[in-house]
C-alpha cells in the first residue's frame, strides 16, 4: 500500500502537497517523496522516513512549481532503500510518475528492459518499471508521428502499452513536462484514485489522490473516481480535461481498503469507509448474538476497529468501553517491515487500562488476523490485566491467501489461518472464543446502497484473483522472488516464531 497524489495547479503547490502527504501517512511510512516542476526544471526531495522528517523548510523552499507529484511508500516490491522511494523522474523524457499498488511481474519486466531495450533501471521499485514502459511508448509514438507534440490518443496508447505489460494493481499519477498531467488506474481499479478540482482565481487547480480525505483537507471538490482502466489527462495548454476509457473491465476494488487501510473519513468508489465498517460490525454482531455469549463490554483494538466495535455494541445492546490506549506516536505495526520491529513495537503501542478490564468478560473487536502473533500478544496483555473472559471478534474473514496487488501478505506460510482451523487459531491467540466475519457479510457491508460497485477483490479470503492471471505457479514464483529479495530478509525472522514452527507441528497451542 502507498499513498499517491498529483496536483496540477497554477502557482506554488508544494505546501499543498506536503499537507496531502500528511493526510496519507497511514498508507506508507517507509519512505516519502515530492517532485515539482516549475516550467523548466524538476525539483526533487525524497528519502526514507515519515513526511515530517523528510521535508524541512529548506527542502520546501526549493520545491518550486505549479505541478507536483507526491508519494508515501510502503514497500511490497523492491527494498527499503532510498533509491526505491517514489516518485520517479525520467530526465530524458521529462516525465515524472508515482503509483500505488503492486506490479507482480516487475522482475521479469526489469530483465526485459535491461536485456532487450538496453534501458537502465536504477531501482527495484515497480514504479520505475511503469515509468519505463510508459516513456518507451511515448517516445515511439512521438517518433512515429514525427511531431513534437503528443496527442491525447498517443498518450492513451502509451497507457494502453502499460496495461498490456504490467500485471497487478496500480493507480498511477504522472506528468509530462509542458504537456500535462496523466492519471490512470489498472483495468480492474483495484487500488483507489480520486479526481478533484478547486477554483483558483479564474482557473482551476486539479488533484488526483488515493483517498478523499486529501480533497476535503485541501478544499478540493470531488469530481469523480478515476474509473477502472480509465485515463484522465489534463492538457497544460488548453486546461481541458480528457477522460479516456482505455481498457475498462469490471470495477473490483480491494475489500481490505475498507477493513483496514483507508481512513474511516474517506469515501472510495462512492463507499464510505466508516459506514462500511459500521455495517461490518452490525453483521458480525448478529453472528455473535447467536452464540449467546455472556459479555460485559465491547472493546475495540484501536484505532481501526472503533467504528465496527461501536456498531457491534449498539446492535448487541452492550456497553462500549475503551480498554486499550494507543500511543499515537508509534506507527501501525502491520505495515512496519520486519517482525522484530513489529514485535517490539506492540509492547509500546497499546497499554491496557485495568480499570476497564479487570473482572470483565470482554468482546474484543479487531479488524483482521494475519500472522496471529499480534492478536496473541494483545489477548495475553488483556488477560494479564485481569479480564475474566476474552471473546475475539474479527470483522473480516480468515486471511488464507497472499495478496499480489499491493499488501504485504505474500506467502501462505505467513498466514496462520491458511494452515490452521478457526479452533486452532483461537487456541494460538489464547482467546476464549474466536468469531470471524463471513465473507458474504463483509461484501454486502461494503457495497450496500452503491450501484456502481458490483464486485470486489477478496482474493486473500477466497482465492479468486480477479485479474485472471494469478495461478499457483505465479504465487510460487512470487514467494520465491520475495525470498530472494534482500529487502525481505525479515521473512526469516518472522519464521523464528511463526509459520516455520507451525509447519513443523511445533505450534505451542495454549
Ligand atoms: S488480495 Fe486482499 S488485500 Fe489484496 S487486493 Fe485483493 S482484497 Fe485487497
């Protein structure tokens, strides 16, 4: 997951871009970057770390220009090295680009670009591959027409050439120097991308962003979601906005955006994340009701479970209580690279309030269980704080398949529910009961009342990869290349306490 923003304005836009990236910090904390263009020169600042640490006043003063592309990075493909930080710039073509998603054949494409096209690829980041594919076709189109000015058709053909080669999910924002801004979403629209505008004197500023919260904060009016397989091009000379359906397929947005990743105050594909989580909570409450558990309080694991927990408490007619206090200065553990960091941070991240826990029978609400280690530690923490019973309610189904579309759950071995039954997972976490949501309920909670979304990607739960090009061979290849990727050295650490022991039948069931 990443956050991506493109602003096509009329005057200095770097401050708006900084504010936009702050809004999208939750989508990636590994690295961040901004490239601006002032009509003649591109200005770049990117580095590892959080937005507030990477951009200082001296950087902001140099990020001149009326166009900017910004990015917050969460590594899936490529390493955690600074050369993998986005956006990328092709100086020779005068094109900058960033994306959110994952191109799962990027290693093959990189090899091909190096060996057949003799193109230098300087990073392990798939955004650079998209940039190379895009500029290669732009150059070909330009040569073919013998014109120095590219037409909208030629630009959309370059987007089509990316669709033809890049497999996976990608929401891309790009800018061609003195020509205009180009944004496009993969043919299935798996990752979100929204388009907005804002009056600036007699003209308009335009924005593309991963979440609607950015538009709200910066005072942009929502225009539309970029459709699946759609390109939106803003012509710099005429300021005309062109919408081109380049390769539209059925919209299948990632269901996990609504469960965990997106901010609750965002609306993606016309679906409010907050409302979707509330409906997930209500449906899970109906399932819990049937179990006739003796519950004193409903308690969320903060922050991503609050909306669902409130809805569950309302539906069950049971008190809602906050019993875990989060240190807001520690990042989200799920998206930190490396299990050692993850394990350490959970101890600092949540503090149990004995006042609300001791002697209580608690319905603990969380969004998902990935490896199981975090849930186990939280249950243990609450148990140590004196809880009488802990019933763990998860408002997503068991995650049993890897994601090749941009979320860091790439091998089945890492997923506890992939190898073990619900009862075994319950024992591993130490909870007194474990209730998962049903997939049908989660799907209905998301699409409820939205006629535009008829299907969703739920492959990590049901194994149905909507792009139709992922089979066991691809999954194996992806797992192997991840193990070979030096950036993924943390996997071996994860095996120390997780799946490796489970595979050998050494799981220490409580
Ligand atoms: S596999 Fe899961 S996490 Fe990945 S895009 Fe699909 S729903 Fe989202």
